[in-house]
């Protein structure tokens, strides 16, 4: 820092807090910027507890003093060996943040990021990304998904979203692979980019392009066949069984119903039907 005023210290604090968040408390010595009312007001507004060490007792701020000592030793060693100071500091900080801390028992990088920093020694370990890709490929194969082995120069059908001539698929040739599963395909109207899910290999299709994409022709052929079937007279089919006679086909006549009128002693007469 070029100046140690309270406003300059608050500016640096804002940069640190914007990157790592507001701390619950900070510990400083009794320097003029740390005992100013401006810094006290800033820390109170952000809910940060400010602890001051006792005068003439640097041990009270031992964590910061120990970090300063480590950095000074690194700079002295770089000057003694004639190395670049910035490069030496970067290497030292990388190793420090990736090694287990004596107090917490975990590396500072794990405490901050949740993972260790990847270094050159990690090249000797198993590649996690390769393992993930292998597992994902196994999941796709077990799920029974469609796998299209598309290569440069293959003649394919690609999905046409312009709907020219009412065709959903258009014929083309693969010119380049532009992504893990994306390809550039030369079609009659130019070059399009399509995913493997939007590509059909011609050798895997059972029908031609006109059969696969021209829906109008299929509809017309279906209509013609339907009209032909309606206009063609159908001959009656003769059954081998004998036809029933007219007398047997008519239902039997039910017998007449006899009606007897009864008169009770009192009330209205009523009718009783008997078979």
C-alpha cells in the first residue's frame, strides 16, 4: 500500500470482503488506521467484531506475524538464489495452500474451496474426468439410447427446420466434426450444424429420402388407395351352409291372451290377464 490512512485500509478491506465475504471478527494491532473512528464505523455497519492486541505485544497477533515471517523468509531466499520474487511467492503460496495446516488439519484450499488445488503430482493419479466420461458412456449404453457413429464424409439425412417443400429431413454429407457430438453437414442450401441426435445415417435407414421425408406423397398414396377400395365393388361371399326356409325364419306367433273382468264387492272393477 502506498498510504496507510483509514480510507485506504477500508478500500483494501472492501476488495478482500468482496472476494471472501465478511468475517465475524478481525484482530489488528494499535496502528493509527485501526484505531480511527472511520474504520470503527465501517466495521460496526457490517457487523464485524474488532479486537485490538495489547501494545508492545506482537504475540497477541501471532497468526498475522507468523504469515509475515514466512513471506519474508521466502523473499530472502529468492534474493539469495537470484530468483524472481513474484514467481517464488506464487510457488510458496501454492504449496502452503495445498498442504495440511497444523491447527485445522486440512489444507487451506480445502477449507476455502472444498477441494485441493490440482498440481503436477496429480498427473500421476487416476483422471477423474476420464472416469466420469466412461461411466456416462456406460449409462447411455445401458439405457438403450440411439448411438450414431457419424464420421466425416458420411452421407446422412439431417433435420431441416426451415421446412422447405414440407420436408423434415434433407440429404447431405458430413464435412467436419465441430464438437464432441456436433457436426457440420453440407446440404443443398448450404452448410448447417447439427447434433448427432439430429442426424440419420443413410446406411442405417430402411427407406429412401423420399420415403423418409416426403409426407405429402405418402398421404396422396394413402388417399388414392382409399378411393380405389371404395370404388371397387365387393362380390358377396356365398356360404356353404344351407339357407333357412321362410317358415323357419319367421318368429312363432304367441297364443292369444284371455282376459277376465272381475268385479269386487266394493270399488272399481279391474281386469286380470291370464295365459
